[in-house]
C-alpha cells in the first residue's frame, strides 16, 4: 500500500527521540513538510541534519504559555501526531503531587492544547485533517507502578473519542495508536530487566515487544486517506496483548 503525504503539512510532538523522531522522518520521506516539536535543541539539530526539510520548534510542551507562543505561527497544518509523553513509574502509595501534575500536564493537557491550536486552524480553513494521539496498551490494562501513566493514557483515549465526536463534523478525524512496550529510551526505563520483560512478552500472543516501525506504520495509516472512514478508534499495536 503506497502512502503519499505530498503537499501536506504535519506537526509531530516529541520528535527528538524514539517513536516521534521516526514518525517525523517517515512523514518527510512520504512527502510531508514536517514541523518537529520537542524540548531538547540538540535533538532538533541532529534531526534537521538528518532531514533538512524538517522545521524545528523547541519548547517544553508542559508549559501552556510557551507552547501557545511557539505554535502560534505554525501555519496551515493537515496532520498532527501528539506523541510527546513522560512515564514516571512508582508504586501507587508513593505517587507524589508533582509527579501526578507533570504527567497529566504533558500526557493529557498538552495534547488538548496543541490539538486546539492545530484543529482550530483546520476548522477555520475548512480543509479537514487527521490527528493521531500516541496512547498505550497501558490505557486499558493495569500495570504495576504505572498508576499515573495508566491514568494519563486512559484519559487520552477518552480525549481522543471526544475530539473525534466534536471535530468530525469539520472533517477532522482523530484516532489513537495504543502500542505495547517499544524499546526506546522510555521503554528501556521500565522494561530492561529481562525477568520483567519476559513477564510481559509471555502475555503477548506474538511473543515480542513492538518495534518503532510497527508503531510508525500504524500512525501513517491513520493519518492517511487509506483510513478515511476511521474516526475515534484506539488501535492496539500490541501483538494481541489487549485481546487476551
Ligand atoms: P521517548 O522517551 O523515547 O521520546 C519522547 C520524546 O518526547 C523525546 O524526544 C522527549 O524529549 C519528548 N518530550 C518529553 N517531554 C517533553 C516535553 N515536556 N516537551 C516537549 N517534548 C517532550 O519516548 P517513546 O518514543 O518511547 O514514546 C513516544 C510515545 O509512545 C509516548 O506517548 C509514549 O507514552 C508512547 N508509548 C511508548 C511505549 C514504549 O514502550 N516506549 C509503549 C506505549 C506507548 P526529551 O528527551 O528532551 O525529554
């Protein structure tokens, strides 16, 4: 299946590393003009070195006012990938107020805010668009030490559905991908211990974690016109974990 984003403009958040970086590069390879948003300038520098057409934006997305200022002039956007998130793992009884606020600020509130900015433009132009939120299998299945992370992703799934409901009449589709573990920097943080990793892969019918490319391909599909009638779904990219 050939997917082309020629003539389209895209924003990818958390594009400095991991899934977001690979998504930004894949979109650019498919012809999109990509704005890459992340908070570490060195990552943006190396990204632009790798793909000179990418437009870098350096901002801490957990900061509402800074995000507003950074994205005010982002221009006409057709495709948005809300990928940036953090995972702060701790036992439920040890969760602190700060950890809770930081996680919800980035994983939920920033998604709402960036989407408001981008979808507001899509609506005003009447051009439609496609938004993909990067959620997780953790939105639908309890994981030890993931009380806050699971809660943010559960909230994100519901945000995805309400956005699909309200933005659908403007021909803006909103879906999420819900991956299992991917061995990025974030994945390594929680799943490097071989014993713990085995306890997860043994519950995945395909018997392995997801690769970055598995997630990127699902994101591209949901962004593209190949999924024109798909709106409000949470698409597992989990080898069957959530089905069992
Ligand atoms: P990484 O930690 O590898 O990359 C996250 C990216 O987001 C980095 O570039 C990071 O920048 C950026 N970022 C973090 N905080 C902010 C912020 N406040 N403002 C702007 N940018 C920020 O994560 P992954 O690629 O693994 O994860 C991507 C998405 O996939 C997330 O939504 C995650 O929840 C989801 N996911 C990941 C899974 C996994 O196992 N890896 C499994 C299921 C879902 P910096 O490095 O500078 O902080």
